[in-house]
C-alpha cells in the first residue's frame, strides 16, 4: 500500500510513514494510492463473516502485504473489540449504533485502530513513542482509552482545568498505566499552544520521540469503513437500495463510507447531515465552498466551519461537484429542529437518540421522502448519555449512563497540575520520559 498527499500525487509514502507522520509536510492529507475492490463473493456473503473477520479482510486487501497476516489478524482483533449493532426503527429506518466502545462515541474505532498501527510500526524500536494530545474534553477520552496499555506508547493528555465535564475529566485522569494527564491552568488554546511548541522544540525532540494522534491521521479513517460493511450485513431485507446517512462535522465518517463504496459495497447513496454549520450541504447545492468560523449548536461535535476531510472528498471525486452530487445529498437542521427530531424518534419509536443522531434522523427522513423506494441506515455517532442534559431536557425522561462510564465517578483522579509556561512543561516531559 502506498499513499500520496492530496497536494502532490507524484510523491508516495509507505503506510508506516503516513501513520507515524499523521500529516504530509505540504499540509495536504494522506490518501491511499489505490482503494481496491473486494471480491464479489465476499460482499455477497457478508453474513458468513464476523465483524473482526470483515475488518481483517478489508485490511488485507488494502494493505497488500505491508503487515504479515498473523500480525494483522491480532492487530485487528485488538482494535475491533466491541460491537456495532443495527437497530431497526421500522422496516426502512435503521440506526447503526457506534457508541459501544469505551468513550461512547464512534471515535473509539479510529483511536483504537490508530493505537494498534502505531504500536506495530514502532515495534523493535527501543525508544518509546510519546503522544501529546490537547483536548477540550471529548477526543481526549477516545484517545486515552484507545492507547491504554498499548505497547511502546505513552500518552500525555493536556486539558484545561475546570473546563471539561466531571465525567470527561475522569475519562482522562483515571486510567493510569501509560496514560498521563496534565491539568493546565488555562484554556484549550493554551493546551494546544503548549503541544505546538513542544513539536517545534529541537532539544525536546532529540530527548523524546514525540508524535501526535491527529484526527486526520489515515489510521483513523480506515477502520471507519469497516462498520459500513458490518451494518449492510445486518440488514435482512436488501430488496430496497440502501442509503447511509452520516451526521457530519469534519466528514471523516462520510469519507470512510466513500472508501467502503469504492471497495464495492452496494451503497445506493450517501446523505450528509449537518447542523447549521453547513458548508458542505451548501457546496452540494451551489458548487461554491466557503469555509468559515463555526457556530455553536447542541450537536457540538459537528460544529466545524472548515471540514478537514473535504479535501479528501474532492480528491475522490476529482473535484467535480456534479459527480459528488450524484452520490451525496446534503441537508442541514437547526437546534430547534434537532430537538423536534429527538422527540419524534422517542414518541414514534420509543428510541432515545442523541442530538447528532437526531440530525441524521431528520436528514434521512427528508431524503427518503424524495426517494421512497430506498431504505436508510443512520449512523448514531454517540450514546445519548454523552449529551444527557440536552436529551433529558427535551424528553423529560431519564437517560441511563452505561455502566462502563458510570463507574468512573468513584475512581480517583490523577493529574499533574501545570501552568501555561512552556519550560516547566518541557522539563516535566524530559523528566518523565
Ligand atoms: C466527531 C463526531 C461527529 C463528526 O464526525 P466527522 O467524522 O468529523 O464528520 C459526529 N458526531 C459525534 C458524536 C462526534 O463525536
């Protein structure tokens, strides 16, 4: 497998380079040179394969021998160790629950798989990798859980003191082992500034092998294609063409779906669902792409004004808006509509959906109204208890927090308090790693 940068298709990188670098130096994004079509025999018989077997077969075709089969098998089994069940609301509306991992959101798939790949590519290197992550709350939890106890890798998470929720803080500060938390007396921007400075500091980089767990690392995208196959497999009646509806912010999840389609999964259409941060739906209508600052909403993991994976989407469609609109429809919804969506799903189907999933539900409904011969799978990207305040206020109903998160409440927080000056932070890293 070789990868190129979306900004330069002449130069190629190995999977190892792409995963360990995260981003090419030219500020493009890594893309696979080839996304191979999988054997028809495999796609026609998905029912005969477990989720892990599906993931393994996809990797085998995509990586083309970069990782020996035995290693690849255990890598995949370590990464994909929770389920992605489909729940049908009625015969044409299905919900793919992607929140059965440790941090209750789909980002667990990407984080775990990236951890396994980084660890694999760092094997035999006697210097451990130290991953620096600044978080405003959410991604940190997925990264911490994803890298927990991964061989040869240490993780340092910087979070702004007092600015993350109690449960989020517990997710960052109670794991221990190879995960360390730094509680920064400052803002998220201060955390990010410290991390940025660390990567530029020559002395520090000689002493410690630093890397990032960038959200646009190709290792996070690849595993997100697995569950499109897993979802398709679970639809019993495939006589109606299948549409995937993806609540989107940075469009990583949707791009992974485009990979799945290229691999031969019979996906009839994609629906890009956004909140009022709608630069992509706008592009699909007008052909004009206008990135801009984001506006806050109740589906805040999708508050993105300049989606980073849009460059990958353009690349896949050779920058043709017409080709893109042949396969992707876009819809946007306001917070008020989103709340109505949460209520409707509960009243009609007795199912509690989170605000991101609700945006997906509404987009799916709008699309099926215009395309009544199809059926839709909505990606439910987070467990409703992650947005418990909003969901409980809207439904006047109690939302249960899953056991794996609820037990964190009683665990002891362990974090090192630091200020926003760089030198003490640098000394802390050099002293500890
Ligand atoms: C990150 C996130 C999204 C957006 O996913 P992208 O791949 O960035 O489009 C949607 N919902 C939830 C809950 C998320 O955490």
